C-alpha cells in the first residue's frame, strides 16, 4: 500500500471513528456469542452422555402391540451386537390425590437398563410397593408411606395388574423423563411380581436393549448413531421374521378360545333342548292338573247341591227319613271321594308347577352359559356391557317364551343364533360403549399387524 493510500485510509477511519469502533465491537460480540454457543453445545453433549452412560440408558427400545414372548426375548439376545436385553411390563392408569387427577404409567422396575436414580427411600421389592418419580410426587403431594391407587377409566383394577393399590417406599428420577419442561405421562415403578404374568402367558410389552459400543461414547455423535444403526437394521430384519410367527400364535390362541366357546355353546344348546322338553312336560302336567281340578270342583259342587236337596227332603218328609239318611250317606261318601280327588289334583298341580319352575331355571342357566360365551368372545369390551340377569317365570301364566335369550336388559336373540352372530349383533346394537369398541378394534387390529 502506498503512503498516500495509507494516509487516506487513516484519515477516513479518524473521520468515521464511531462507525469503525461499532464494527469492531459487533465483531467481538459475534465471535464471543459463537464461542459461547459452541462450547455450551459441547458441554451439554458431554454431560448428557455422562448421565445416560451412568444409568445405562437403553440404546434401542422394542415395543409390540401384540406383546413380546419369551422366544422373542431369546431371539433379541442372539442378535449380533446386542449386549443385554431386559423385558418391561407396563399399563396405563389414572390416579388421584385429594382434588388432583393425573394419568400415570405403571411400569416394572428395571435392574440393569434404564436404572432409576433414587432420591429418597428405597426401591420397591414386594408386589404392593412402588417408587414414584420425583416430579409426580411433587405434583400429587405424595410422601414416603403414602398409598397410590391406580385405576382404569371404569374405576377398576387395570388389566394385567394383580392389585390397584401400592405403598410408596421410594422417590426417584427415571432416565426416560430427564426434562422437567416437557409434559409426559410419569411413572409409578413396581416390581415384576405386581403384574399377572400368568394371565399374560409370560408375554411383556417392551424390551430395552443395550448394544456393543465403546465405553464413554458420545451418545449424540455420528459414531454412536452409526453403531446403533447397524444393530437397529438387524433388529428390524428380525422383526420381519418374527412378526408372522407371532401373528400365527395369536390366531391359534384365538381359535382355541373360539373352539372352547363353540363347545360351551353346544353343551348349552343340549341343556337348552333338555330344559325345553322338561318345560313342555311341565306345561302339559300343569294343564292336565288344572283340568282335573276343574272336574273335581264340579263334582264337589254337584255333591253339595245333592246334599242340600236331601236335607230339604228330610226336613219336609219325616216318613222318608230312613231312605233320606241312606241317600245322605251316599252323597257324603261321594263328597269325600270328590274332596280326596281334589286334593290329589292339587298335589299334581303343585308337582307340575315345581317341575315347570325347575325346567325354567335350567333353561335360564343354559342361557347364562350363552351370555358367558359371548362375553368371552368380546374380550375386554365385554366388561362394558350391562349383561342381563336370569329371568323368573310366572307359573300361572302360559305366555313365557322359552326361545328368547336376553343377552342384555335391552337386547335379545333366539336359541338358533351362534355365539359369533350374537357377538356381531351386540357390537352393532349400541349396547357396548364406543370407547370399549375402539379399544377392542385397536386390540384386534394390533393382533392382525
């Protein structure tokens, strides 16, 4: 640069010294902000990795709407690159404390993967104990020793849980919910024994997976994503193989239940046929008894009239007293015989009524078997139906219809219907709440997937 150019530049800077000073300050501020953000990002990534590595946070989570089996767990453990797999049982519920209401997830306590950080107390060991997340305890005002009641939307014990009440023995932070600013359904952590694994046939809802990776790896870096991505691709390929197998298992289990229900239906049909025969016989006996009673009453009336006439003749004809007494004795004998036959008819009528009541009760027991078979076919949706109770019969009326089968108090079918036809008709009858139908549809849809 020539001297004249340098002088001109310095002269211009001096004339615009405020503008040039502002440019320098802005440049310094930009550099400072960039460095601050860059170093903060690095610190957050480093601290996040340290925290996740400390609690052995899962690398991959497997969730199945059709549940996962013990065979699935073995298959996951045998995938190359998988170091550890831990099953998880989980169910959604609602809880309350005073006027506060909140949705929660009751989840089994994991021991190796996703380890909770204990804040106060201890981790649960018995089926009736639990640990709650610290944020949930603060929101609900819970302390150690308080009870947590977990209920479903109907106010009942949630499916697959043995009990709905747990005592708080620990308060902890779960690695699934590290941010206090993100709304989420918080956990009530329980031992595996709190779930009815026998009812679930040993199946579980989720599997937490740890992959083989360098110790202390940056969980937010590209190397981590690449390492996990390789194993994830293998697990997705495994899922393509295992899904059809699981679908067939579910179909087989459903078919067994259908076959059992059909067997129960056939047995119920036999009971219905037998009860119908006994009911018809009872009606016949009752009708015959009523006819006999009518005849005996007519005989008694006739005998009474004859006795009255004879007494009048005796009073008016003293000379015919002996003959009248003989006729009177004969009439009294007929009267006594008629009374004996009347008593016999009444006993037959009573026996016929008892047979009719017994046959009707057997018929209602058979209908209850049909309702139970329909309820079993509907699964969890059947819990929302207002099932009909047994109906009684008025033996003095012949208008009872043995062919009617009341499924609910407002919905009836005939004996000729199958369990499948009844279940389908009940679905469209409006007797099942929409929410229960949606849950049933989601369950069936998940099973087909």
